C-alpha cells in the first residue's frame, strides 16, 4: 500500500505538468513499475497528444511485460483523437493497473476497467481518489454538466473591500499574489469580467509570465455594448481571442467590434442582466471547461445569486480601508438569512509575501 501511494503521488505530480495545456481533456499522469523500479513514466502533455499511458509506455527503459502501471484516471477504451489506451496496456503485457479515479465520461465510465479485467489484468481503483478528484475537478464538472467550472477570484483588504471609496484599487496585494494570478490565467480556458470592470480599469486580462503559457479566451459581459473601441481588450483582440456576450442589437457597434476581431454573441437577458446560466451553457458547447471570473462585484453577485459558482479564490491583503462606500467583492441580491447563504469548504491556504490566498470550494 505504501508503494501504491508513493507511485500514485508521482503520477499526480506528472499529471500537473499538463495544467493549462490539455483542456478540455483531463490532466493525467502514469508511472510504470517493474521489480520495484520505475521503468517508464509520462503524462498527457497537450490536447490531441498521446495520453499518459501511451506516453509512459513509449518512455519505457525495458520491456513492460509483467509490470504495474499507476495512472490517475481510468484508461480510455474508445477511439478519440488517439487509440484506446486499454489496448496499448494489453498489448504491452501489463500485469496490474492501479487507478485513482474512474472516468465519468460516458464513453469510458468503468468500461476501461472492465476491458482490462476481461483481458486478465488485475485492476485496483481508489488509491488517492480524493486528491485526484480535486486535481480533476474542472474536467469532472464539465463532463457531468456540460458547463465550465466557475471560479470567482478577487483580492480584498482585511476588512473585505476591493477598492477605496474613490475607486482606487492598485494594489491590494503584492507581487507574489499578482504573479500567481497570471499562472492561474494560464490554467483556465477562459477569463470573464463585467463591463463595469472594463470601463473602470481598462484591463488586458492576459497571462504575462516568462516562458511558455497559454492565453485564456477573454469574455466580457456587456449587455448594452459599451465596450470602448480604444480599450486594451479591443486593441489586442487580434492576438488574444476576445468574446463579448450581449443582448444589444446595435448592428453598427457589432460590426465595429467584429472589424477589430472581437467576436460578439447574442445572449438573452433576465432580471439581473445577461442570462449567465445560458451563457455558461453556450461556453460549454464551445469546449470551455473552466471559467475564471475576475469581477466585478456585480457579476460575482449574479453568479452567486444563480448558484453558478463552484469555487472562490480569494487573495487577502494586509490593509484595512474602512468606509461604508468602499465596495465589497460580491454584490447582487444576496441572501435574506444566514441559513440561506452559500457554504464552502476550505481546500487550500497559502502565504504569499504579506498576503494570504484561500481556495474555497462551494458545497
């Protein structure tokens, strides 16, 4: 059991290397062990590339016949962009397969394990299942619902303010926290803000790190098409995919934005503005599995009111602003009673210089 835990943890570490590159596919890692020695390892490196099982077999230093493979997600048993991994394991003579989690994809969903067992291979399921389920939470949610996993991210002061009463907000957190936000932008397929954030801050909403990284699709909820043509988002739309969700029929503005390579999609309205539930379904149909919502308070509040938030990522600065007119991170209608409020589970805490990072999963 100790060896199983050790090798599955290594498979998880390998899987994490695919973060941001494989969406909407899952991050998966695999380790092949024979005679108590690692003879091969690999991970799913990019969307459309080899799956972790085939990658680890290709990297084997000796014949894998009779070996055990540790893999974080159930091997696939269907043809997709790559051939079935179950067949590769059978052909390689793998004797035992240790799997952390079954794949909820209806094309797999236990069928991979059944295929391996039918071929006489021993299969164990459940090693580090909770940890791998957390690592794969975006994928699992997307497969089960057809909608992206929604993260509300914000930075706030110790007294819960996202800006001063004059609107000043730079900077609530320090450089380590801001660097982590850029890493997060690489991790998620799309980033979303409301039009008020654009009008107030003129953000770029890109990942700006050294080395290789992937830019998220930038989404602006803009019911009345107020997005300025001279904004940073519009100016950079030819380099970074940019999408405006609106209910406006202003054809002149639509054509101006499209000429700047901004995509405009029509979404119906509800009492709080853009129908965010419908928008999430549309994004899911586009293959977007994860959505990083960076504000402002109104769009956060609308998502909370509609029960669409899966996780909060909170950066807590060390200042106290005060002021009854200083805004807080979540607006919207809110809940009338404490027993109606969203409840969350603390999943992660980090200290980033003088700031704190909290990851809270909605129950």
